[in-house]
C-alpha cells in the first residue's frame, strides 16, 4: 500500500487562511477530496493522511467528516488545545473516531521559540501518549535543538517531524540544520516526513540536484524505516506538480532495496499511524 502521509483540505477563507499569501495564488481556493482522489490514482497512491491546517476543533471535525465519507483518507491528524486543562476530556471524546490518529500544533507560528518545552504543552503531549495518539512536529530549523530536548523528555511518545523541519534550501544553508537533524534522529521515537521540500527551494527554478543533499541527510540520519513519503498537497502546488515531486522521490529512492522502498512509500506511515 502506498500512502501520502501529509496533505491538507480546506474551504478557502482569506481571514482564517491568511498564511496563504497573494504570491501563493494557485492555492487560494478550495481543495477537497474530489480534487485529490484523481491525483492519487494517477500516481498509484492508495491512500492519504489528512493533516490540520488551522488551529481549532472545527478543523478536526471537518477532517474527520471527510475521512468518514472517503475511504482513501486513511487517517487524520487533527488539532486540540494541548495546553488546556481539559485536554484529557477532549481526547476521551475523540476516541470514538477511529480514523483520528494524531494531533499537531503549528509551533512554527508561535513567538516563543521554547514553546515545545512549556509545562502545560508537555502535559498535553503526555495525555496523547496515554490515549495512544501520535504527534506531528511542525517547526523551523531554529527549533531543532528544542525539539531534541522535547522528544528526549517524552521517550515513549511517537513523533514525526514534518517537512524535514523546513531547511533553508533556497539559501543553500545545510550544515547547522544537518547537524541538528542528525542529533534529533538519534531519538528512536522520532520519524521524519519527506515532504514540503520544494516549497523551501526557489519555487520557479529548483532542481532535483539542489534537493538531493537534504534528502541524503535525512535518509542517512533516520534510516529507511523512519522516513515516509508526503506530498504536502496542495501547498506543494506553488512550486511543483504532485507528479514532479513523486518523480523526484522515485528517482532518489530507486537505489534502495524493494523492502526499503515499500517502507518509505507506505509501510512506515501505515505503522506509525496504525492505518
């Protein structure tokens, strides 16, 4: 089974979705399951994991409803207020939805660079562990040392880093990011999504050769059993078609064994999210 471990749906709202700026015109519209399903079929992808794009339980409910209506949506990563004293009650409520697999907070947007280590937030992550939910880490490279401390304090919680922690591909910066990613990868409770890389490059002029050093770092650091394919559709469309991103990764992973390719293209996501 091939799984796209990271994509989004939304009914575009210019206020709520203010992060979709004017230079991202191709994605300033609605994106729903009927838009994605034929794309997955054309690329021989069997299913996907829908990930939250706004921070409300309304978003979580929206994604759960779409997953219940569309069999190809195999799992949902939603949002819940992990800082709330009522987080356990909310997780108890969400247990009734089997396709809800984990949660995410948009930490990259928080003004506090040490947000992950806040006591109330870490208490919320401990509640996720109690209920068997995963957590997606959405951060920038500057947050990686904090993320390492974060996952070290929570050794039994399953984590996945979204988008390789968004390295500065366009600027050609790699050394500091690489060292921090390698350090984080030593924690075996952490996986990495190979997604979102094209949007960190020059949208108009990126080449597969520019992406390869970043892929090399992640595949070597995490190994073939802790990396998973993700498209970041539709966000990727500002820089690449779905097909082109798949082609880049097919060429890159072509030298892996059939078992390792199977793990990357779906097996790791299936195991991580219990799909």
